[in-house]
């Protein structure tokens, strides 16, 4: 800091030493002085160089009306504090206010504030006890000037409070430890713009930014945060470097920018610029007949009366802007009027006007109406800046209700107290966050062309939960029927349509329908996602739904018919069992198998009872019954028929030829041993089958109708059926063989045609099932399976036992031992 201080000291000595003229435009003596930097004028003439030794004249400047309002807000706040009995009691604040002419005159006033009463910045190794002219500085009012001023003031640890600069550079506490902002940061401004674009679904925009730090920083933040926004046009508005007068070259560039805006397809234009260069730009836009656009302003020009008063500006379209909140400061309007009325008297004192211009304050009086139209937005930020310094000083001096401990105060002592301020001013909480800025203080306004007394009206503001609440009814769109303008490269796709990019920009795309079995996830608008395996979707879907579950329902016609036949078969089998029980000792029952018939009938009854497990939603229990119960019951029946056929042949043919074998068969009840062995073998096959092919319902997706899923009892239904039917097929072949051998036996014992009927039913049903499994899948196979079950059970119940009941009831004469004996004798005589 030593070399820089030496340089600054030398500069101040050269430019200010020996001058006894009061440098500030407005000043007030007090115990502690505040420095105010305001842009009361803007240079409009080109000058070859800047010279601080020469005092500029009023003709080289135009009046900056808004800053007069800011200046008065500071004076008003100081007077209020000096008249207060609670804030800094017994202590008076003074001020030194200097016109920095926007950009061309802000270094000189800063050096003036840092100098001592002799206009010298003294050289010290340690500036702990250095006493500059002012205790704190408020301003200036442009971001570029604020940053440059902060670089100097931070070296001397002089608190600086900016009321208009939104730049994020000041948030760097290492570079600028003494810089504070009473306006929200640039980042919060961009967030407000982003919410504005989102509210009206504008994603296709033009961005115009000024060729300075303000424009570039805003552009960087906007491009970084607005990830869902696409830029149709991005152009820079040139800013003069050495003068506020535009050269012909820069004017040509601005005209080119306007032409590009006209040819752009976007209907929303964001202008990230300070107000200095915009009058010529908007005048050029009006000249080139730019119409029906939506313009979004930054806080720098959102409430600028000079732009509002441009002739025919309303033709450009709707102008929205991000502006600081409007606050009404009680008494400020009356204070303005009283100052304006006394302007002439004050202007006569040549020592208080840096421009030495008698017209300065008279012009401010004439601008009173414009300043009121602009609203007390930034005024409150100036007003609160003074109160921030006052509250910090109040704490530093240990003030109470009776007074303060007046003492020498150095600027660096005030810095930590400024950081800790936390008070309420006009119902607004004033405090600084860690980055040295006030929490969000923006709102959205619209320019109203039909209300010149209140041209900048609020249309949206932040709620307590940090959301931007819009009052849509207050917005006047320059469109037919006051409809919201549309600014999109491509219209939003309809439900279930994905985006197919047609350009590099993500906002330009074609809409493609999502196919069946896919859906559009809102997290990825460019790809249709496949549905899970158990779900499906129609074309153009945004979600999948569970696949339609198909199974043999109870109310279906085929199910009702099968249940009816199974009930009839069950009833018939029970009746047959009763008949056989009554006529157990008759020859007909004995020739049918005697007591063995009840084993068959019991198996048939269980088989008929098992038929309903094929209806309804398949469960693990139902699938187990399907795989086990019927096949065991049918094996018992067919094994009984097989052993019965073999036994009859043995009686008539084997007994004579193999008497010893026949005697063993009869002695050890060979027929029951055979049935037991067959049943044990069958159980082994079934258990093995269940282990290899578990009876668990599995969904089966059909290729011809993927929107449905049919439940099947196991994945390998065909192999499972083959294993279960292998033994039954072998037994059925034996039955056919034994029936064929015994076709010439006495007709009372000849079961060939009945067994052939039963085995034919079995063969036909099995062939039909395997053919269906080869061609079809799913429920049709289940239907064929249950049909085969019912047919096989009915074939044995009616086809084998039915004729026996017929003889018992309609031919009782044939159900006698004498009749059977005569038939046997007749057969024996024929054989002889």
C-alpha cells in the first residue's frame, strides 16, 4: 500500500494543492462526514483528453435527473438522523457531495475524499491512525465507477456503500473488504429474468448486451443459469470508449444490430445494458419500425424516464423490466419541493457548484415531475445507505438513549460494524449477507404508455417463500385480444411425443410419436423409454400401465360349459358308485372289476372336483393341483383298466397255458401289486417333474398382442405335460393290446369296445393338446388341456361304467350267475 499511497499523494498534490475552493457541490458540516458520489451530469461532448485541473462547463453536459433525486434522498436522511433523539443522539452527521459526471470525473472526487483538510494524502507505513476527509462513501451510481472506486477505497479501508451497482465483483470480500451493496446482486437480477421467462414459457430469445463489464457480466450469468433458454440472436451494443458521443462507425453497428433483431424469429429481446447508450439504440429501432416485440430491461434502465420519453417508443411493443422495489419515503416529496423552490438562491453561490452553472439546480426543479414519475425506487437505497452508516456509527460510539461517546473514529473501525447492521427501516429489514449484499430487492415492472404519471407499474414481486408472484391482470400486451406473446422456436410437443433436434439449439425440434411399448419420461424429452416387462403403453403415451392379465375366467362361455360337464360327470360318477355299491355282488359288477371299480370311481370323483382349478387367476396352489391331481387320478383309472383287461385274458387263456403263473397271480393279488407299482412309478415321475418344472405361475407375453399377458403355470408346460403323460400313454397302448387279444372272449367279459372308446378319447385329447401347443400359446392351450381332462374323465365314467349300469337296470336277466355260466359254456364249446 506504500507505493500506491505515494503515487496517489503525488497526484493529489499536483491537482489539488493550493486550491482553496470548496470542491464538493453540496456540503454540510458535522461531527462525522459522509462522502456522496452522484452523476448529476453526463458528458455529451467529445474531448481529446481528461484534465482534472480544468473545471468543465455546463454546456458540455446534460442533466442526469435521477441523480438529483438520489442526492436529495441522502440529504433528507442526514437531516432526519440529525433531528433524531434515538439514533446518534447528540451527534451530527455532515456530508460532502460531488458530481462525478457519470464516468468522466469519479477518480478526482475519490482522491478528494481520501485527502486530509490540506488536500494531501500523507505517506505512512501504517494508516491505522490516518484520518481522511470522510468517514464513509456512498456511491457512485454506475457499476464500472463503483468497482474502480472500491479498488482505491478498499486500500484505505474506507467503507463504501453502493446503491445501484449490481456487479458480482463486489461480492469478492478479499478484493473489496469495505464494499457493500444496498441493492441485490446481478445474479438475483438474472434469477428474476429467468422466472419471468419461465412464467410465460418464452425459451427462444434475443440477447443484446453492452460492450462493457456490466453487459458482459450479465450475459455470462444469464447464459450460465438459463439452461432451458435458447438464444436466437446474441449481439453486442457498442459503447464509446473515450466519449459519450457515438462515432459514425458505432452508429452503423447499432443500426446493424437493429436490423438483425427485425429478422430474428424470436419475439423476446433481453437488453443487458446501462442506460447511457440506449437512447440512440431505441431511436434507431423506432426509425426502422421495429414492432410487436417484448423487451426485457435490466434494473439499470428499467425505470429510466429519459428512455420512456423517446418519441413513439410505444410502437416497439411491450417493455418489461427488473427494477428495485418501490418504497414510499414519508416526507421526501415535500422535501424535494422545498429544495426546488430554493434552488435559485443556492445556485448563486459559485463555491458550491462544481460546474459553475446557474442553470443546474433550476433544471433540477424543472425535472421534479420526471423524478416523481420514476418513483422512489433507488431513492430508498440511498436513504437506507445513510441509515446503515448511522447505525454502524451508533454501535461504534456506544450510543444509548441519552447520548454517545464522541471520539476520533477511523474508517476501518466502521467496517465491521457495517457488516453487522440489522435493523428495520420503513418495514424493510436491512442487513447484509456474507457476500455484502442486501437480500432480493427486485420486482418486475411494465411500462404503461397510457399512464404518464405512473409509467412503471409493478406486475410481479417476490413472496415470503422467494417465489415470484405475477398479477397477470395488470399486464397489457401489444397483441390482439391481449394474449400473451409466443416466443418459441418450436411449439411444445403434445403428450407422448419426443423431441427430435433439427438444429444445434435444443429449442428447435420436430415432434415424433412414441411407439407402442414406450413412453415419454419428462426427465428426458428426447428419447422414448421402454416400458417395464410387466407393463405396456399405447402410442403417444407418457406412462405405462399394467398389461392386461388374461386367464380362463369363470364367467366365460367355455368355462361355464366345462364346469357344467364336470358337475354332470361328478354327479354321474357318484350315482354309479352308489349303484355299484348296491350291486357289488352281482356278476356285472364283478366282471367290471369288483371292488377295484371303487378305486377307479374315487379317482374319477377327485378328478372332476379338480376341474375348477383350471378357472380363475392361476396361483401356485392351483398350478400344483393341475400338475399333480388329474394325472395321478387318470393313471389310477387307466392302470385299473389295463390290469382288468390282462386279468380277463389270463382267466380264459393264460390259466390253461401257464397255470403256475396264474396261481401266483391270484394268490398274491397281482392286480393290486401292479396298480401299486404303477402308482409308485407315477408318483416318482410327478415329483421329478415338479422339481424340474416348478408349478409357479409365469406371465406369458404373446407376440400378436403384447399389451396383454397370459398366466401359464410353468415356463416349460409342454415338457411337463410330456413327462406326466409318458406312463399314461404306455398304459393306454397296453389297454389297446389286451383289448384286441380279448376281442373273442365272451361278450359279458369282452371290454374291448368300451376300453377302445376310453382310449380313443384319451388319444384324441392328447393329440389335440400337443397340436394346440405347437401352434398356439397361453390361454388356448389351457382351454384344450381342461377340455381333454373333462373328456377323459367322462370317457371312463360314462364309456366304461355306463354300459354296466345299463345292464343292471334294463337287462337284469343278464345280471345273473346262470346267464354268465351259459355264456362261458357257449364260448368253451366254440373253442373246442
